[in-house]
C-alpha cells in the first residue's frame, strides 16, 4: 500500500459539467450526439444507453465538450451519485459532472469502481439548497486513494470479470422471478374465470377477458357486486399516533389512529399506481389517491373479488382528460357471478397457492439483494487494496 497515493477527484482528469439547450427548440434535438441524463444511468449498470440525441445545432448551442468513450459520468443533482461509463462520444445535461479520465495515469474502469465506493461521500457534499447540488469544484475536491496504473488495471480487470459473473447470477434470479409472477397471474386468471373443477361443462361468456366460463356461472357488472369508494384526504400533519395502516395507491404510507373502512378492504390505485390492487386484512385508512371496497360497499367475498380485480386489469381504464382510473368504466365491466360457497373455495385456494409463489419470489429477491451486497463489498475491498488481485485469473 506504500505506493498508493492520496489525490482528489480533480486530479483524475478534466471535469466537465453538461448543459441542456432550450427544449422548446425542436431543431436542437435529433439523432447525432447521444445526450445522457440522470434517468439513463442505472445503478447496477456500468455503461449507459440513451434514447435522447442532440442535433449538430443543439451540440453547437450546448458549448459543451463531447465526452470521449470511457468518460466517467456522475449525477450531481437528480439522484445524486449514480455513476456510469460512456461507450461512445456523448454529451450530458447539466445534472451530470463527468471526468474525461487521464488514461496515461488512471484506468477509467478503476475510476468507475472507485467512485462507486464514494456514493455516500458524493451525496454528503451536496449543498443544502431546496434542490441539493454537487457543484463542479466540490466534486473535484473529493479525496480518493489510488494505486499505480498497473495495479489499477489489475483491479479493474478483476472486477470486470467478477461483477459480470455476479450480474449473470442476478439476471438468472430476475428471470426466475418473472416466471413465477407469470405463473401467479395465470393461476389467478384461470381460477377466477374457469373455477377449480377441470371437468365442469363450459359455455361462452361473451366477454373477451373471461372467454368461456363454467355452465352454472353467470355474469354481472362490477357495480352490482361492489362499489368503488373514494378515499379521504389525510395530510401528514393530521395523522395521529396509532396502528391503523394508511394506504395510498402504491401501498402503506403511514399509520393513523382510526380507519375509514368498516372492515378488511380492497384498495385500488386511483392515481399514481393506477389500477394497482391491494388488500388490507384489517380495517385501514385509504387516502384520496385510491378507491376502496369494504363490507359496507360489497356483498361478495372480498378475497375472491380481490383476485377477480387482479385478473380484470383495471389499469386499462384511464380517464381521457384528468389522469386517474375511470371509476365509471371500471364499474361497468362484467365479472363472473357465482355462489358464495364457490367464491370462498376459490379465494382459499388462491390464498394458499399465491402465498407459496410469493414466498418463492421473496426468496429469490433476497438472494438478489445478497448478491448486490456482495458485489458492492467486493468492489470496495478491491479498490481499497484489502484484497490483492494482481495474480488473480
């Protein structure tokens, strides 16, 4: 470690802050120069791709340097600390500070991995304005420790190999989750539209999403089985200490002292996560970004209806003017009408089967998190010299 040197980020190469030409001028945007913004930079991806491009006019207006391949880009405003390497000559917007690495002294991939271990530091030096910013000079002043170039290259090569292997394991786990989710969806769709008896006589339903149904089933508009009720306004300042879950369109956001549902309830995203279906096993408070259905507004088995609504895919029914779920359109959809006993049987069956699948998904997700933690730990140990990789592989 005696040959390692303490320097600042500014010593790694030339630092360039991007720029955005006026978006109202369509002629500034075209297909010539890749134009990178923070949304293009993915946390777990080394390189970057973008669907945005500047024209020659936009590039000339930009008055910003064209970044060569293997420049290191770091977000300094939105989602501070996301990092990537360019693969082709590119430009960035003003929310990104980039390092055109001095490759006579520093390996770009090593610099990328080094800065991946400095995310917390980069975020901590942001100013305290309403929108935190890491300006160019502050970014340049961050301290780092680097080894000789030959060691940098050895570390970069080691990490390229190892992270590629880890990322492949993660991709396999993600594919497994995707297959399990597809299996879950297919299981629900089949159970709520075909029932549990594989030998039952079927008949056409006349409804596209349902197709054939058991001969003893009928259909009914959703509004005759349940009514979608608007949630209530409950700003954070008015929430009182309690154990009642507060639901928004995307899940539990807080707790409160009282509920506005009279029983366990189905929660349906009205804005934001439009059409997302959730279920609360206890009375809850549903805010005004969502609808709800409880025992007071429905006479059917709520667990059965919860699965029916998942199969119905309510996200299809958007308002044409104001953003949000079109309640009238949703309540006008046909759903199966079956006896209460069969509703309970289907709900119990799906509760059991989906719980098994959800547990498998949760296991795979935990494995992914462990792989990501291992990936970050390996990067940190390698770039700080805690593991010697010079003779590896």
